[in-house]
């Protein structure tokens, strides 16, 4: 694996080893002070937040800059919760907004979900979560044109480019591009985001035993708020974690239409392990590639079995299965088929818009992502055996 090197300023920061407080009461105090708001409404988020902070202290081994980033991120989440609650108090009519027939893209990580999400988001009647909205879903006071929200996201994009320039070759994070709605689940702290960015096994074990329905109910609440800001479009959502929580998603969005993408697991697993490795490196100097790959190999198998079992047992739930191979070699035909499944117009106008989006999001736009199974102690035959059911189910070719 290519050696990763930090910018000089961050190396210097970490040598100073400045400690940053990560305590629930302090984070809440900071959020209230910065917003001038105090009412969180339902405070059921506090217990999972305490569990996460406990695991960070116990397991994560963050360097000083990682502590700083984590503190600021958690405070921003809490600030957003305060703003969300204030807007619902002032505008109770938001509760009456319907989220009808959302399109939910899911599939193992690195199976083309991001590309498909961006292509569908380009359709004139489709609405996706933008990165600047994901970071601040509630409007900021005195920011009617959203300049502050977009500036905040643009600065976050620049910061990630500075801290981990190689990360964009793996997964582009652009402030005005569609983003995963798992970041809205993160506002409940019942979320798998920490699992993918930090080493927090104590939290992950606790999280595994929790009911995730409340996180998806809160997601729907925030989607209503976002719809209130920009109405009259159908949502397209996207995150691999819908595989794990497809039952909860259907309970909250009973008329959802799922799109499941699939790809050669011998490419999927090492690619995602590399992504997690690069992401954790932003926060910590101590990363165990073998632990990382073992965890995600087991988890991805579990997520797939969970989703396939649910879809097989609930045939009225609409799901389209899409091959990464087909998307790569003939995306226009694949998209045209999806438009029929989703009852969306796909005339000359729509084709031109989506083609333009495809050109803007060409593969290797930010460089080539290099990874191998051996980087993470993985053996081809063993990985293939774990995913035999998956390859046979969808006749997945080797790449």
C-alpha cells in the first residue's frame, strides 16, 4: 500500500499534542452557545452520543488534530439538531409534508452507487441531498440565499483535499454534489458513519443491539424540512447501509423503490477497505489493516444476506438489480431501463442532461485508486468463497 504523508502543519500540530475535550456536556454547551438555542426537543440522542464518546476515548486513539476535527463535527451535528427543532417549532406545518415514493439506491460500497446517484439526481424531476445540505440541513439565520451553508461545505471540501488529497481518487466529496443521506442519520448518533471513519468497536457492538427505526424516522423528519425549503420533487436517496436496515427503511418509506447495484466482490472488498483506511488515517496514526478487512468482510456479507432475505420474503417491495458491469459498458441502456422501472420521463431533454452529468463524473476524474487484496491480508479464494451466494445469484463476472 502506498505510504500516506500528512501536510507539515498537521504533523506539527500533532507533535504539540494539544488535547481537545470530548465530553457530552461540553459539546452540548458549545452547540447551545454558538446557536443561541437551547431546546433539543426529544433528547434520546444523548445516550448514543455518550456511547460514541466512550468508545472514542477507549478505542479510537485519535491524534490531536483528529480530536479537534471530531469535536467540531459533533458540535456541528448538535447545532443542526437545535436549528431543526427551532424550525419545526416555528413552522409546524412542515410535519404535514409527504415524502412520496422515494428512490433508494443501495448496494455494497464501491459498486457504482455514487455514479448512479449523481446520474439520477440530474433528472429534472428528481431531488437529491446536496453535500452542503448534508452538513447543515437546517437553514442558518440571516442566510436566505444559503451562501453561509455553501461556504461552510466548500471549506470542508478544501480541508479534506488538504488533509487527504488521495481520498478524492477513491470517493469525491464535492460541496455542490449529491451526498449520502446516512449523514442525516448521523444526527441521531444511531448511525454507521463512525464505524466507517473511526476505530470504535465498543460503540459498534452497542449499536448492533439497538433498534434503528428511530434513526430513519428522524431522517424522514429532516427530509420534510429539506422539502419545505425546496418542494415538489421526488427524492433519490443513497447509501450502502440500506442493505443492513432495509426493513426499517420500508417501515418509514413503505412506497420506496429500491435500486440495488452489484459488482465483483474481489474488487469491492479491497477497494472499500482502502477507502476506510484512508478515511481513518485523517483521524488517527494507528490503523490495523487486518482488523479493518476482517470486520468489513463479515459485515458486508451480513448486509447482503439481510437485504436479499428481506426482498425475497417481501415481493411487493419494488427493487431493481443493476450490474456495475452494465453501467460501466452501456450506462445509457441501463438508465433507460431504470427510467421505465421508476416511471420517469426519459426523452431527449432528460438524456442530454444525464449525459452531461455523466461526462462531469467520469471515472478517474481525480486520479486512479490503487488497491490490492494483499494490502489487507485478504486471500482471493477465501473472499470468493464468502461471496459465492452473491456471485451466483446475480451471475457476477470476474473483473
